[in-house]
C-alpha cells in the first residue's frame, strides 16, 4: 500500500483528532507519586506497586491504571456525562488504589515534581527506553529523565466542540487559559530536595525539554483551522521512535514526520503512534486534553477539573474567560516562575474562578462549589498557590502546610 501523503495526514487529523459533537462529556487523568510512609526518600519498586494494585482488582468506577517510567501511578477515568458523575467515580477509584497500597505502608501523594527523590527509570516497555535514548541523543538527557520519572499532573479531557466554529473557539480558549491554569495550580517548587526558584518546576521541565513536541501548538494567538495547525505541528516534529515490521524498536531515526512522509513510508498506524509522542499543553485526541496542570494534593485534584470544565462548557463562563484570559495568554514563563504572584495572572484567575463558581450549578455540579470556593479563598484570592504552602518534606496526600515560603533563585536542578 502507498504511504501517507500530507493531505492524508490532514484528513486523518481533521476526522479523528477534531471530531466534533455536542459538548458535555468530561474525563480526567490523575498522576501520583507512590511513597513509603516510613521513608519518603526511598524509591518504591514499581513491580511491587503493580502487584498490590492488581491484587485489589479493577477500580470500581472504571478508571484505567497505568504507570509512568519513574513508577508514577496514573488513573485515567472513563468519560462521563458531567462533572458530578466524574468526580464521584474517580474519587472512588483513587480511594480504591490508596486502600490497596495502605497495608504495605504506601500512599499516593500529589506534587507536580517529585520534591525529594532524584529520577529513577523503572519502565520495562521498549517505548520508554527509546524515549530515553531519543532525549539523550537530542541533548535533553537530564530534562528527559526528569519529565519521564519525576513529574505528575492532573489532566482534564473535554469535548472538541459542537461544530467547526465551536471547535476553533474552544481551541483558542484552552490555549489562552493555559498560563492561567499553570499559575493557579502551581505545585512544584522543589525538585530532588532543592528549591528551583519556580512555583511550577514541572512546566519549566516540559517547556525546555524538546520544543518541537512540547511547546504550545497555538503560540501567536492567530485564528485559523485548528486541524491545519495540528497537522503542521505533527509534520514538523521529529520522529521519536519507530516500530519496525520485525517488531524491533528504533529510537530517533533522524527525520521529521514530514520528511518521513516524503519518503512514502509511514502509514496510518505510524501517524497515530507519532501523535502519541507529541506533548503540547493542549493536545487534540478526539477531545481536548489539557496537560499543563501540576498534580495536586488529594483534596484539591477536582478543582482544576471543575474550573476548566465550567470555563469551556458553560456559555456565560466561556465569554468571561475569553476576555479575562486573552491578556495573559502568552505568560507561560511568568506562570511557571511566579504563579499567582504575577499580578496579571492573579487578576485573570480571580475573574475566571468567579465565573466558574457561578457556572457550576448550571452544569449540575453544585456539590463541587464548596471545594472550589475553599481553594479560591485559600489560594486564588490571596495570590498564592499550593507551591507557597512550603513544607520542607513532601506532605501526605490531602495535607498541606500553612507557612508560606519565599522562592530562592537557584538554577534549575535538572540542568545540573
């Protein structure tokens, strides 16, 4: 069979990645570090965690359990028709996994970056070995290891849009909201036991890792066809790895996907796999995957899910968010460095939280209002984030210190 053409790539992306339909479905992915309650500095063997979780059986709410290369545990919810159903199911699944780990003295904790332990590669699948080799060959060895083994996030998954015009609007809005979401939920001031001078060290790691696959797709605020923008991004990105017909894995074949297409070699499966190796803050997968939010303490993981959903799915809240987010749409660096200590981001966050709180009852999620209000009072209204709580050691999931901390200006530790 002949290989893909560039037009085939666009048609695939338009028909699959940007498949439209009435909004209303929501999903979430929560990533957690597994720690030993007796020694938070110890690396917990991933095989031990898998055994304990497998023995407990599937999570009752239908979430999928997977593991990142450093042993981080990820719970990916099923898609649900609304926030309340999602929250109930995913909260139950997180509790299910925590109960499975507790008899062994293990627990789940939420931080954007592992605050104490240095990266340790524990993956067995050849995909991750190829990723490690790719980052090393590209001069990103330290950042690659930090990303794969020492970062965790809360990812929000929302519908593309009702039609092409709505999809374009939601695409622009998610990108404009990106820095605001980084800032409002920044929770990674420490890495490997040292302060980095940043509220969201995780965002900085991703930004500096490999620009062709981690920078935002929409960077200049221009209008246009989202499918075209994602097609250009995918074609220009370097191919990370290839699985050959014999089953072997090849890392970094030394070409962009556009150059590979010009050779007439890749097929639809190769394109799907290539797209799975691209990690921009907003990734279209048949839904919009918001990837820029630091993992949070157990109590607060539902807050970014609720806020992002309200700002995208409620028409009145969306109008407020579009106006509030536009002036800060390019403040990615300021968001990672200062969080809500950045005045423009703080003002935009207060406006958007107010709009989200007003919208949640209209979305059938009034039960989440008290938690979002609590987060807003504790952090947003005070220009603070969980990164400012400042316990010297990683706190147990669900706990948070009260003493604010002042960020130092040390160099980023993953560069050392």
